[in-house]
C-alpha cells in the first residue's frame, strides 16, 4: 500500500519548471538553429540550382561519351572482322542493352512525419535525399513495424549484427536518451582470428537489455541516421573491394599468359580496366546494402565478366544474405535470378542515380544536425 501511495505522489507531483538559465540556453540553441537555417535557405538557392545543373551535365556527358565510344568502335572495326565479344564492356553488354546512364527515380512515398528529418540528415551529404528515399523505400516503405519473413525488422531492415555495429559507430550523433541505451547495452568486443587478425565485433553486453536496443529500429531519428551511415560505410568498403577484385582478375589473366603461354585476352582485360573507373550508382548502393561490402563486390565483379547471364547471383553472395532476401535472389516463380537479372531487379527498385566518388560526410554537417535535433528536443520539452 505504501508503494502504491508513493507512486501516486510521484505521478501527482508538479514537475519543477526549468530555470531561467535553462530556458535562455534552450532558446539560444533554437535561435542559432533558425539563423543557420535562414542563412542556408537564402544563400544556397543558386548553389543548389548549380548542383542540379552539374548533375544533369554529368549525366549527359556520360551518355554522350558512351554513345561516342560505341560509334567509334563500330567505325574502326573492319567489315570482315567477327563481332567482338560484347559481354565484357562496363557492367556487361547484356545489362547495357536495357540500362542507360540516366537517373530513374522510383516512386516511394515518404511519411510527412519523417520527410523533414530525412531532409535535414541528407542536407549537403554525399548520400542524396533521393538515394536514401529509394533505398529505404524499397527496404521497408518507411514503416517502423515492417518485418520480413526472415525476421529482419524496422525502417532500415538491418540484421542484428549490422544494427549493433552501426549504433556503436553513430552513438555520438544520437540524442542523449538514445545514446544512453546504446552505451548501457552495446559493447565493442576485441576478437582474434586464427590467423592473428584482430577484429572488433559489436554485441549486446552480458546482462544488457536486448529489447531496449531493438526498439531503436522503430525510432525514425535513430533508424535514418543509422541507415545513412550503413550506406556510406558499406558502399565505401564495397567500392574498394570491387576494385581489388577487378585488379585481381587482370593480374590472373596476365599471369596465365606469362607463365603458361595462354593467349592474352586483350579485349577482356581492356573491359576490366574500364571497370576500375566506372561511376557507382544507387543500384550499387542497394547491392552493397543488401549483400554487404564483400558480397556486393563479388556480384558486381562477376557482372563485369562474359557470360554473367549463365551464373546465379546467389552463388556470389553469402548464404545468410540469400536466405534473408528470397525475393531479391529469386523471381516471382521462385527461380534463381542470374547475375544480370539480379542487377536489373535492383535497378528497377532504386534507379541508377550516380554517386560522387567521395562519400565522406563533412564534420560541420554533424554539428548542424546535432543543433537541429537539440532544438527540436528543447522546443517540445519547453513548451
């Protein structure tokens, strides 16, 4: 009974209003944010227009360059010469028959409650608003309660391991109440492989509250910041692994020629060398997001090879990724997709908007985002 009365007294207790100093500090934060926002919106209209113009120019240049290359090769080829193998050019000729270097934007509706936050998170970021919309729209439709048949849930549809790792990386960007959940329940454990390689693996602490961590999947602020970071890290890592895979293929073909006297496949090597400089797109982002850096790099490297249509995409991705994404690796009739059809399916879901080469997020953007989140939090707590 005493406990009941105590609880009742706590509930009925009048919350002590914030001090004048606290109110002033909160208002200063709001004013700073509003001033920054006004300056940004009034001074960068022309800059954003210029950026759009540059994006359109880049897209047109890529298209014209590809058209010029094809025309030049056609003119230079003797009439009597057999047609060259066409599946070794950028992304495989089979893919190029359908794909053009134009930006395609699937139509995913962003809830009004999320759109302003997503715009703030992506403002000035190398990962654009539209890429975030397309990736997350194709993952969950922005539904906090979205759950796949394999149990992956939340707005960002991350597996547990990816969730823990990403939350541990971004915790300093999160509002205090979410940061505390991460600090209290997730640790970065040092492990050593059999070959002596030291790795750090994020996991739930012994005695930690797993359920509290998993509720963060449904929180838009956490889910969107985590998704952006996972897109950046998986894409950066995937690009590096992809280029190493292509370089390895070129070295192997050269080795076979030098050591065994095999004919040097110059056209195939030239096509692979093109892959080292090819631009990455939203479809590649989605591939890395779904398959991880290693699996995505393996798939894209296989896509650049002749006969990509003859190989199943599932053979180049980790088994757990294939199991967690049956609709991605199999068609409507349950038949395995080949590598080319896999990539076409991905592109149809997210488009092929080009990415900038450097995906590093400027530090001042995190400061701006932090001010925005603090202002939002202070506003609702104060009034």
